[in-house]
């Protein structure tokens, strides 16, 4: 089984593989998923949190290892409560726009970690246990 994580603000999940096919769901930054199949550049995915299935373009997903996926599943879940905010990488100074409801993996002291890259996030957050 292959796994992935969404590193875009919002990604359309489609009913069939194709840019003009019906959108059935969306991924947010930090959502992680199972990759069930591939057809050219299209990945059939299942979201880890709620089990939704659909197709996404592979360029919108970063593949992660089995160990990284398991670590994400075990970790405390933190979510952005900001309408829109930047997450800036510590080392490379690249940034992502993070929208309301986005997951911030392994969040601690204003930083979170994805594939050994640390990001600063100064926006408001909420953890899943404190609904």
C-alpha cells in the first residue's frame, strides 16, 4: 500500500480521473491518505480520517512512507482555526497557505513537521481532543 499527504491549500477530489470530472470532495493541507490505484497521473485515494474515495492528480500529493503514515495516525491532531494563514519552512523559506480546518502534523511550540521539514505556524490552532 502507498500513502500520501496533501501539501496544497485545497485539492479537488474527483469522481473519475480527469480535470473536468465531477468534484465529490476536497482535501485540505495536511490531510493524509491511502493511495489505492493509479491511472496515468491520476491517483485513486481514500482519505485516512473519513474514508472518502476519489481521484486526485498525483502532482497535488506528496508520497509518504508506511512508517510516516503510521506516525501521523498515532499523533495528536492539530487543526488551523485561521481562515487563511501562512506556514513557512524553517530551512528552505518556502511557504504554504493553510486554510481553516487544515491539519498541522506533529505540531508543537508553533512548529509542525512533514517529511523531516519543519514549518513555523503562528496562527491559531485547536487540537482534536479539545473540541
